[in-house]
C-alpha cells in the first residue's frame, strides 16, 4: 500500500482519486475541481497541455533515458545551452538532478568543496534563514528551519555549523561579522519563503546579502525551486540580485516529470576545473539529465517566453489584490500577496482544519498547511476560475465560526 507524504497514516482522510486532469481542472469522482495548488506549485501550464504532451511523446519515440556518465544527448545539451543563455549573468554551468532536495544537496556540497579546492578549508559553516525550507534530505533539512517539518532532527542534536537568522539586515550584518571568514555560503529562498509560511521579505535584504558575500568572500546561493519561473512576479529573483549558485526545480519541467538543476557561475566552476582529480564534483544522480525531463523543460521554457507568462502572473496578482482588498475576518491574521501567490495566514492551525472539505464542496482543490490557506494556481488560469478560488477562500471565514 501507499505511504502518503506529511501525513499520519492512521486515520488519514482518504485522498481524492484523480481520474483525469485538463487545464486547471482535476477530475475526481464525477466532480470537477479547480486546482489551486498546481501540484505543489509545479504545473504552471496546467494539465494535459497538448504541446507539452507532444514534446515528451516525440522524445519517448527516440529514447527516454540514458545515463549522463560518459554519455550525452541533444535534449540535455539543448537545455543546458538554453539555461546558460537565459539565466542572468554568468550562471552557465548546469548540474542536473532528479529533485529539488538533491539539487540543494549538490549546491551545499559545491559551496563546501569550492573552498576546499581553493585552499580555504576553514569555511565549514553555512548561513541560512529562520523559517526556511530547502527540502527533506538531511543536509537540506539542516539548512532549513521549520520544526513543523523537521522535528526529528532534534534527535541528532543541532548542527553547530549551520546558523539561522531572521530576514533583518541587522541580523545579517551581525552574522557576517561573527562568522564571515568561516562561511562557505548563505543559502536563501529569495524574496518569498514558501513552505515556511509564504513569508515575503525585502529585496534590500538580498542586495545587502550580495554586498556582504562579496566583502567576506562567501558564496550566495538562491534556492529558487519554488520561486523560479515567475512565482514572485519576477522571472527569477536572480534577475534582481545575482547569486553565485542558483537552484531550480518544481516548475522546471512544467510539473510533468521530477527534475532539478543546480547552476553555478564561472567563478564557482573555475574552482573545480583543473588537473586534480580530487577537485572534481563527486556527484551523479542516476536519472540526471533524463531526456524526457529535458524535453519537457525546453518546451516549458519556450511556452513561458512565447506566451508572455510574466504578464499572466502580473494579471493574477492584480486580480488577487482587487479581490482581497480590505478582506479581514475572524480567524484571519494577515493576507499576503506576491506574484502568483496568495496566502491567508490564520490565527492558528485549528482555523485551517475544515478548509479542504469546504473548498472541495465548492469546486476547488486546496491543501492548506499549518496556519496557511493559500493558492498558487497554474498561470493559465482564467479570471473567472481565479475569482472562484479567492471567493471560496473568503467565504470559508464567513460561513465558519472560529
Ligand atoms: C519543494 C522545495 C524543495 C525540494 O524539492 P523536492 O523536489 O520536493 O525535493 C527545495 N527547496 C524549496 C524552496 C522548495 O520549495
């Protein structure tokens, strides 16, 4: 039987069985639901997209996968080439992997080894943010900071080499003056911390982070697994502040196949590129550079550019601001909106409990977590469907007594 994610299996509410999906709709048990979550924020083009389907079908007829050890192929070459040109600055060196968590591990390993390779092996520390989420593998959990997800880490004791700070410039400056010479990297979900509660913080923090990283010789790592491909209204936050290493995942393949990439700039790559075999990056996920995933990612990027998704996301943000304006109710602490993300922070997690059923009864699929009721819809959503989602989010508070 299936062991489901983030769930106590005993007494688990049975999941909705999906029999079809098309555009923004999920079909289940004779019902049609608007998907307000985009399958953990990845299905930016919606489901069953004819062009995405065709890209994968035409690749599957050639071959689905060959390993990247000693072999290469056109889909992975094209994607790496496209990302090198498309991503800002000199983020040119693409290391592929099969999930966001693994791509985070690769970035953290890269940052550590970069300094070992260039003879600064005292740089064993990582700076990270409070409320951050970087995935569920062990080092990613340690870089993350959310006890609600990762309380089991307590059993192992705290990793003294990972420091977490609030998203305040004064804390950032203090961390660098205390630990600057020992930090190999600062890793952040830039601008929007998603799984930690859709927390938005200032771009000034990131600008200052860039300055301090330059001053202290620390690498700046952006985990844009969630924020990449437009979710904050920017194509990438990396377009505003340039990191040394950029991590992409989730929407990379338009939600079709799990894949991720860790992209290093010229400086980082140069730290590995020499005659010493011990300076090589010793990592290689079996399915890295999967041909179907690369074909999907290429097509996804093509559609994203051609159909001006940034304008679509701006429109989602405008509609959301208009519809949520002045909204407050019992149980609501704050409403936060950025790009294609709308979040209602509730007073406590009790408040969110009944929302999934309420949404289902009103034709919307939602999966609130902790204290947060949110939507991150596919970017192709119509105004009417978006307004329906927002109406359901608001109506819940009108109809319930907290
Ligand atoms: C989802 C997520 C990850 C982990 O990605 P997986 O593909 O689930 O392993 C890492 N970082 C951020 C910011 C995420 O949102």
